[in-house]
């Protein structure tokens, strides 16, 4: 089976590596052009390009996959199926029509729920109890294609966007190999239409989404911190508008710490206990802060932050 692989981010790496490991005939890898990164803004290859280079695979980097000249190149390739994982561009119908076995896409949600660019993050932000991976036949819509198969996993209380990203990428790679191994030559895989009435949208995150509103309840803020882990991060402000990322936390119900009379303060008020642990009053319940990252500084434990910045009970974070 001759496969053209399309992917860009780290999520796509396990799928490409499994195709290599199982000796599939990968006729090429399509990935986004090198982009400026770092302080020097030097051009850097995508994570997928690095894997392709390491395995001596043919690489294509069109600025726009819908460009007629690039579509012509694809039409000249002899291929059976296109595999897409976190590529970063919508494929036009002119590309979808090329492979006889269709275009198989790995999507990290239980479709039709969480169609869009950030399904892992929004599942956490919204407090979902489970998520999963869906393999679908790509069509011209945004994650609207027929479903080939799914696998569900529970979302654990200590999961973040980063841990789920890794877990779902590995599950998706496994499902891909299982699907390809059962795919009759020249035939589309069996697939079922999505129920569009049950669809929800997971738009791309912005920096502003990570801004904590302390008037929300502790569990909502806890989920925001988990869902924005990595990028953009959940953040607040203190003393002279210094920005502070909160990278790890733990929600508590009000009656757990209600013996402290200051717990009736306004949302955003900080409580430091005798063990130098830090809690923040929210709209409902308290949030224990485990790890933080002040602007331009490294990630640190909350007690180091308390000691280093001389945080005391009654100090306040600025609410959104």
C-alpha cells in the first residue's frame, strides 16, 4: 500500500513512526513550511519534517496545499491512501478525490463532539470525564467526515492538555495501523456518518482564554489550568500588574478550609497557611496553588513563590 502522509505537529509523530516501523510504503510526507522560531527567529523545521528527514522520506512543503501546481504534483503520484494527522490546513476536494482509498484523518476527540483545532484543550476546560480518538474519512468540511472507528479513554484528575496529547497521539497511531492492515486494496474503509445534531466546536485557543476569572468556581479554574497547559497557560496578575502563570493547582470545597475566617474574603484573595501553602478564594470554593511561573522566571513550587515574593494572607490576585 502506497501512502502519502500529511502532518506537522508533534501529535502526528507516533502515526508516522508506526508507519515506518511497520514497513509501509511511504511515498512522501507533506508538512508545513519551515517557520521562524526562538529569539533569533531562525527558520525551524516542523516536528514531522525532522522525523521524515531521519527516515530519508521525500518531503513536500507547500505554502498552500490547495495551490493548483501542488495539486498537479499530487495527481502525478501513484498512491493508495492519504493519512492526515495535525497537518494544519483544510484539504480541498481536488486533493480529497485523488487517493482511491480516501483520506484518513486522526482526530483527538469523540466526534462529532469537539470538531475543530483544539479538541483536547476544550474537553479539559469544559470538565469532560472522557475523551478519545476518532479515525474518519476526511471530507471538505471541518472534521465532518464519516467515522471509521473510535477509542475512548477516561480523563484522569491529573491529566493536562500535554498528557492527553501524548496519550491520544499514541492511541491514534495504533488505530491507524489496525485500520490499514484491514483495508482491502483499492477500497474505501467502512465508515458511518456523523450525527451533526450532536456536534460541538473546539476553536483554536487564544492567549486571552488563559486569563483567570477568580469569580468563577474553583473547579472551573482548575479545569482551565489543565486545559491551557503548555500554551497559552492560565495566568493572573499581582502587584504592579506582574503576570503570573499558574501551572498546577488543586480545588477544595469551601468547608474543607472554612475554619479560616479570611476565607470569606473576595475572590482572588490569597491565604497562606502555617505550612506556607497558598490558597486563593474563588467564586465558590478555594484553589490550592501548587506550582507557578512568574513572568521571565522558571516554574517554581508555590511555597518558594510565597517565600521569594513575600506573599502574605490578604494579598490579592487581580480578577479578570
